[in-house]
């Protein structure tokens, strides 16, 4: 059984927490330690970002982390090495998230084969419309690598149903249309409940995780109340950026992660 599916089956009544971290940020040496620490502090899934120089949907925080990682020499092969290292001591589900361009440059078949062999559990490729995913879908499927699709407030009911049909693991529910980034609590929860209700009506096969804009335990509980869990990215990168390279920066980051899942 895929590690993502098993995680949802084992979750009970609680909400799963998925964390996004840009591979190679704040430096190449820290990514593995951060992910293992995230798991110890309540993370259920990891979305490992593949940095790209021309991101479309990333806000300034994720863009900054990608630029930093690229400047420090991150590559797809180094990301695969990180996953290999994590797998020596952890079975936390790892999903590679990023744009299609680096995958095409690596070679779709070679990428999917290598990702599966090192222990990647799924892919999120936000710039590939669900209707146009044939090439990557075929190669991913032949390597038992599910693709997770995104739905947003401007997604039609028909496309939500298609995303549900084609997704493996869960459907990624983008609660705010536009670029990524942490937002104010009032802004984050406004009309999200109505939107998630619509998602729940159309997404019946897969669990639903909600992301984009969550930066506190209160945000997470409010937004994920009718979902299976929540995703935090920009607020986590912001916390790393503020803490690094202070002496106890990892402790500060892990404390933030713990508070997201369990409250203060």
C-alpha cells in the first residue's frame, strides 16, 4: 500500500498536517534534518519543493527560498539523494512538488523511475492541467507514483470530479485563488467553508487537504474543519527565514511546527 494512502487510513479522527519545504533551503545540509524534525513534531506528510527559476504560482516567500536553494547548487539528483537519506530512518510520505520544466529537462521517464526507486510517494505539478497530464501520468502510473491534482475556488464542478478521478492519495484544495503566501486569519477563513463544502460534494474518492495561507493552529483548525487535513508552506519558510542562522534556529522552527499541529 502507498505510504500516503496508509497515512490517511491510520489517521483516525484527527487532521493530517502536510508541510512544504523547498529542497536545499536554507542550505543543502539542513533539508534532511529539518524533515526528520518535522516528523518528530507532528508532520504527517512532506511536500518537498523542487526549485525552479521561473515559478508561476509561488509568492515571494517560496520564490526567495527557491532562488536561495538554486544559488547553493540544488539539483534534481541532489533532491533524490536527500530522499534516499531520509528513507534510512523514516517512512514519512514524501511528495515532490514543483513545475514540469525541471521534470522535462531530466526526462519524464527517468525522473519517474528514479523518484519511485528512492522512495518518493507522489507528485504535485501545479502547472499541468488535469486534462493535459497524459505524458507524465503514464510514466508516473507505470512506476506506481500517484499524481495529486489541485482544485481552487474557480475550478468548475466537472474539473473537480476529474481531478478526484485522476488523483492518487488526496486532492489538494487551494483555499485562496492566486499565488501562494501566508495571509491574515480573517482573510484566510472568509467563505472557505462554503468552498470546501462544494469540494466535498464533487470529490468523493479521495481525502481533501487544504492549503495556501495557513500560518497558525487556529487557522488550521478553522480551515480544515471539514477537510481531512491542512498544508503549510509559506509560513514555515517565513519562520525558517527569520530564525536562520541563529544558534538555535532549528529549535525555533520545530517549535513552530509543533504549535501548528498541537497548539501552544
